[in-house]
């Protein structure tokens, strides 16, 4: 059987099937939706976990689609051999029976309200145009046809767009004589964008009116499915809506329909002949917990498999960090107090934190308390729950980083935070110390920074590696390599000067659990540089001076040792 194409960036269900992409069958979500009593269903999941593809699949299944010639389109072939096709007539009898309104809000990421509103207006007008066949029917009154055309041509007033989905539902129900299914994708993108851009109140007023008219007081509604990262009850968008069901990552229901299960990942890797990489994929992209169901990040798994097959990489990459907004992590770090910074560092080092959880946390409440920030990180996929307990009617979750991919995001964001925090700092003493082998000057500078900027945590070599890499970034005149192959191993940091008369630098980093271990570990770092011959290629290149540095960190203290290749008289303040 020939291998199927991997669906990188494919969000349209019909394209997935038509072009024979690898599709992990999630169609039984249709069965579960038809079995529920809830009319409006909100699924909250992290970005890139298949929400858009799921909505496109629902549209393909439910919609009584009318083509440009007024003929009904038969989409049944898209479900041949799927789980829902085998579920029985009770469910397949709903196929192709309903008018469907499908609206994505993910494009509303503009810098001001007027531009963001224009993009929402465009999306709504496009859905009116998709159903323009209703204008050829006598079941739509002349007045409504006039209003419909104004909305479709983007000539209507803002208040008309605020109730446009309810109006479109009425027109479609009149035409099809069947109540409408409404699908809304990424409802919270305009809210998140407007929060960070400074026009949150304007945007929430518009979204509230749009949703209330379509989902709360809409007599023409059969079923609605909405997706986003956060639940929205505290936004008062659905005030009084008694037929709303919110399915968050804490709920067991529907858990297997977003993300890949272990069995699905194994099947995918085996299909492409890379089953031996299963453990590596698990360490990097598994670790999410929806209800009690363990799932992988589907986007990252697919991107990883594609890169391996195309020989674009030999190692896992942080694919999710390139697609998801990291503004939330930056907000946490930028505003955090010393206690929270310490907890972040503990998480990076593999530790846990316990926090109370409030599912209704929203963008407007992020900074009301530090706990809200942790809630936000949890519901957007930057943390996972490993245990839970109730205390005084409050749910407490023990949280940790899901996997190596998310750990990478934290490590790099923390490093960037240090860089931003230290922009006004004078690094001259540190750089002078590095260029002259003055260990005392180096230690004084770093210890002052550590004391004023961060808390400590044990076994944090990766963290301090990133910290040193960040502050060395401005040294000037050097090309910096991190964990690059040299000699018989990889030095932590290697600084190659553009001018061969300047000293090259090899840095090896150690972390101690006790202060008494620091001197010994500094010596071990220098010995490692020598034993593994890290300087070999630099000598071959013809560098006249090569400095060796052994750094050791313990809590908020840094110790430095210096040596030179070939030997020379070091700075009088350096420690040999």
C-alpha cells in the first residue's frame, strides 16, 4: 500500500480526503454530538490540536450544500470507511440534511479595532455570499433580500453585522425548511488580539452581540459548535444561555477527538516506516492530558514525521513554538514576582507547582491575580495536570511542563526575558573580564545579576546555559556556537573571534547542589575541555589565543576558572 501524503497545514477536510492525505479518523465525534442534549457546544483546546479540521469535517457531513447551479451536492463519499459511516442509520441519516453557517474568526489579528472589525465583516460577508442562492427564492421577502445583499456586499451598518448570523439563520431556515447548524472556529482569537492590542472592550461588545443573537435567542438554531482556547462564560457573552455545554481539557468527554492518542501515533509512525522513533516522539510531543486521556500534539507529530522523511532534520524540533502565540508566557514572566520566577525555573528543571484552577479565566482577568496567570498557561497548553484534589470547594491541580517541546519554549522565553530585562545594563565589565581572563570581574558581574534578577533552582545547567548565551550575545566581534561538535565532544559554548588576533573562548558549564562542590566542578569543567580536545579545531584554524573557562553555578552564585591554550601568563586576578 503506497504511503499517504502528510497533511502539513491542511485544514480542509475535503482536501484531506480528495488528495489522499493521511487522516486520523475523528468522525465519531459526530455520533457523540448527536447524542448530546446540549444545543450549543464549546470545545476549548490549545492551538493546533485539530479544531479547525474537526469543524470542516462537521460541515462536510451535516451540510445540505447547494452549488452555483442550485443543485444539491452529495458529500457522502467523504465518509466512506470512516467510523461514523459504520455507526448506523441513526447517525448517517443526518448526513447532508442541514443548512450550515461556518465562520472562522482566526484572521482577526489586526492592530486596531477598525481593521479587526473589517476582517470580521469580510468573513461574515463571505458566508452570506456562499449562501447567495437563497436570493433566487420567493421564500425570502424583498426587504430581507435587500438587507441580505447589503450584508453580503459589506454596505450594512455595524449593528447589522452584530446580528447578522441570526438573520442569516432565519433566511436559511426559510429556504431549507430546516433549522441551522452554526460552526464558529477560534472564537477567542479576536479577544486575545484585542487584549494585547488595547481595544478589548470594543471587541467584546461586538462579539457578545454577534453570539447572543445567533446562539441565545435564535429560534432557527438546531446545533452549534464553537472552538477556542478558553471558556467564555465570564465574558457574559452567553449570559442566561441554559443550553450551553463547555467541554474543556479537564473533561473526559470528547477527549480522544483532539490530538493523537498513543495508538494513533504508533500507527502513523509505522505507516511511514519510522516506528523506531516512537520514544523520541513521545518525549517531545506527548504529555497532554485531556480529562484522563493522554494525547500528543498532532501538529508537531506530523511536522516531525515530514521532516524525518524528507531528511530535513535528524532531531526533534519545537514546531508548536513556531505556530502558537507565546505572548502569554512573556506576560507571565514580565509581570511575575520573585516567587513566580522561582516556580518557572522549577518547572524548567522538571519540577511541579500546585495551583487552584478556575475554568472561566478570560483575557480581561489575566492580571487580577498570579493564580489567573497559571490558569491561563494550563488551559492554553503550556502546562499539564498530573494530579488534582478538592479543598474548600476549590479544585487544585499539580502542574508540570507537558514535554520537551514546551520546555524549549520556556527556556528560550526566559532567556529572552533576561535579555530584555538587561538591555539597559552595562555589560562592559563582564566583556572585559571575558577578554582578559579576569575571573573575579566575571564573577562579580554575574553574581550581581543573579542576585537582582532571578531565583535559583537545582540541576539547572540548561537554564544557565541559555542565560550565558543570552548575555554573551552582545559581546561583539565574535561568532557564538552553542553545543556545536568540536574535538571529541560538544563544548557548551564556543566563541570564535572574527579577528584571529583576539582570543577564542571555550566555555564549559557545571551546576552544583552545594557551594562546597563549586571549586571542584570548575576544575572538572576545565579538565573536560582538555580531555575532549575541544580546542583542536581552533588550533587548526590558527587562532593565536584560546581561553578556556569553567563556569559553575550554585543557586545565586557563580564561580569561574580560567586557563589558556597555549599556556601564557593570565590576568593577575584570574584563578588557575
